[in-house]
C-alpha cells in the first residue's frame, strides 16, 4: 500500500514538473520576443537619430555656405 501511495505521489509531482517546465518555456519565449522587439525599437531610434544628425549637418553646411557668399 505504501508503494502505491509513493508511486501516486511521484506521478503527481512529475506532472507538476512538466507544467512548470512548460510555463518556463512560455515565459522564455515571451522574453525572447520582448528582446527582439526592443532591438528593433533601438535600431529604429538609431536610424532616426542618424537622419536627424545628417539633416543638422546639412543645415549647418547651408548656413555656412550662405554666410560666405
């Protein structure tokens, strides 16, 4: 009888472990997606900053050219 109870307890705990592992895998997948989205957002921000800097340089150059004429 004791062995049957022990076997049932082990089976129940094994099921909990599977649920825990499945939940951890889901969380890991969501974190990966968040990380990828963050990288995309950062790349977009860097592009916008680069474009803004280029426009500022062009404006400064135009102002310098206008000042020398």
